[in-house]
C-alpha cells in the first residue's frame, strides 16, 4: 500500500520539481488512481463472491427439502407397512 505523503502548495500550482518527467502531483494522482482501481476490483470480486454464495445456499436449501420429502414418504410407507403386518 502506498503511504500518503504531504502535498505542498507549490506541487499543486506547478512550482514543484519534476521527478522522472512527472510532477509530484501527477505522481500522487497516479498512486490514487492505482488505489482506486484496486478498491473497485476488490468490491467487484466481493459482489461476485456474495452472489455465488447466495446461489449455493439456494441449491443447498432445495436439496435439503428434497431429502426431507424423500425421508417423509419413506417413513410414511414404512409405518403403513409395519402396521398392516401387525393387523393381519
């Protein structure tokens, strides 16, 4: 992470010294732009991960209900079979 540095009024007005062909203000703006790009990428990845997690939770809920229905039907059929054997 880039540490913030003090920006002097001369840097903003243009009286600063040039470093490698770029003024200190341009250097700071480039650093800010890089940080913003990193943050927007992170936010997009988090949103995508949240959406995928939500979809998987929905799939798990559907499978859970399906298994419950299968268990319920099996339990009812087994109960009826056991009671019919006892009665006859």
